[in-house]
C-alpha cells in the first residue's frame, strides 16, 4: 500500500509543475503579443482626433474660372468657401488638374488663411505666364486643409470643374 501512495504523490507533483509551466507560457505569450500590439495602438488617440477634426472642416471650392487672353496673362481664379465651425487651419493647399491629366499643387499664404474665418470666402489667382506652358486652362480644382496642430492634411475635397470666362 505504501508503494501506491508514493506513486500518487509523484503524480500530484507533476500536475503542479504542469500547471505552473502552462501559466508561464501564457504570461510569455501575452508579453510577446503586447510587444507587437502596443506600438500600433500608441498613437491612435491623436490619429482619431485628427480624423474627427477633418470631418468638422467645412472647406470647399466654391468656384473655378479660367481667364485666358491673347497677351499671355492667363490665370485661374479659385474661390474657396468656409462653412460653420470654430476650428483652426494651419495650411490650405489646392490641387489643380490640368488638361493633360497632370496636377499642380499650390497653397494659400498665411495672410489668406488668417482672413479665412467662419463663413468667409477667399480667392486665389493661380497665374500662368504663357499659354504654351500647358498649365492652363485648369480642368478642375480640389482643396486639402491641414487643421491647427495636426501633422497630416485632411483628404482632398471633391474637385470642381473649372469654367472659361
């Protein structure tokens, strides 16, 4: 009988060791997974904040008119409109699609942005010294803003087709 009891004690000891090893393996697995997941989640709060601020940005191209004349003083008049919202804007870029399908990116000056308050409009004249340079007439224009304090620009608005004056 004593021999039987000794075997049961050994069996109970191996069960404890097995459970401890399983717990250690789980802890190591959680540590490895955390090492990969934590860097991905670290900056998501700021990215979500920037994304929601872009949703509140109410800036769009109101009008785009090509002015072409024989003397080469060609330009595209781009009018942006800002809707409601007390949000700050650090940068405003416009994307001009040319007739050949390529794009040119321009920007508004800091003075233009300072006057671009709630319900305001701002006009930018995109000049081209020569009609032979292929920049004008512009086919369409879109706009992308960078919100105050954000690292990245918001997505470009839908492009507006330019007309000829």
